[in-house]
C-alpha cells in the first residue's frame, strides 16, 4: 500500500510514473521517494526534460494519503505530514530540469499543487480539480504559493473557498494551471511527445536558465512552505477537524 515510483529515460527525456491503489494518493514514504527522484534527475546529464505522470485511467492524484492523515495525533506528526508536499514542491522548484505535467484525470488538494509546480502542464477534459481542505477545517496552505504563482490570487480564492465544488479542466486552463487541454489521452500524449521532443534537442544550459527565470522570487519557499505546513499541522488537531474527519472515517 506504499505505492510505487518508476523512472524511464530515453533521448534526454525522463518519465516519472507514480502510482498508489487509493486514487494515486501520496503517503509520506511515496512523497519522499518522488523528492529523491527529482533530486537525482536534477544532476543527471542524460536528462533535459522530465515528464511527470500517474498510472491508471481514473484519478491523476488524490493528494495526501487520507489514511495517514487519520493517524495524526500530535503537533509534530501534523507538521511532518504536511511537510511532505512542501518538500515535493520545493524539489520540483529547484530541479534543474523542466518538468512537464501529464494530468489525465481528476486532482484533489496536493494533486492540484503538483500540477501547479510543473513548468508546463497538459491535461484532458476529464482533469477536473478541487481543493477540499477548508471543508475539513484545514486549508491548502502548503500548495497555495504554487497555485497563486500559476493562477493568481483571484483563482486561488475561488478554488479554495468553494471547497466542495469541482472546477473543470477548461476552467483550470483559462486560469493558467493547464497549458493545454485535450479531448482524450491519445491526443494528450501526442501533444506531450511533440513538446518534449523539441525540448530534448535544445541547449541544456539555456533550458536551465529559462527555468531559473520562471521561478524568480521563490528562493524563500524552503522556509515559507514549512511554515505553512506548521499551520496545517496545528489545525488538524482542532476539534473542528477532528469532528469532520470522524464523519469521513470508514
């Protein structure tokens, strides 16, 4: 139940595939494996661009593991739990390779944050998104900086405050989260193949410097995202959240 991470490299293109039986959600151990994978590819001279995708035909990513969230009982455990996505977003931000997201289905919470942390993101019509955190008494604090950077504060407000509603892939494209939306996975993969093939032929140093420009002004995120994780780690112990989680407990 810990999930898997697979990496394949071909012609300067690395493809990372993550998988978990519970809608491709992320327990802490799987998050750390993905962080380690980005760190490793960042210094690999055989890689110029990275494709990030998940397995299956349904959800792209259900965010952090709900089962693991239910086990949190102390402030230290809460901070550690929410630091998982903080560390992942920072690893993606600091990775020296351009990251192309392949979002084939729905995303919730941290899954939306992953899409926002990609440098370029493709999706299908099935790729609706939702931030449900406020409905259980916490908030999308860790991923909010990545979403605001891509979509702006207005879209972040709409997405986070309307915590029980799904937004369509075309809404996400209009707001800047997705760069292109396709009718089906065949067209999605064709679009990704065209772009990544082009990028794989470019000067690696030029690509690196473009990525640095894309992420200007985020050097403080190492500290900021951990501070945000501490907010969520405290809130998850509140009576409101405990009551909300008890109603969702299987």
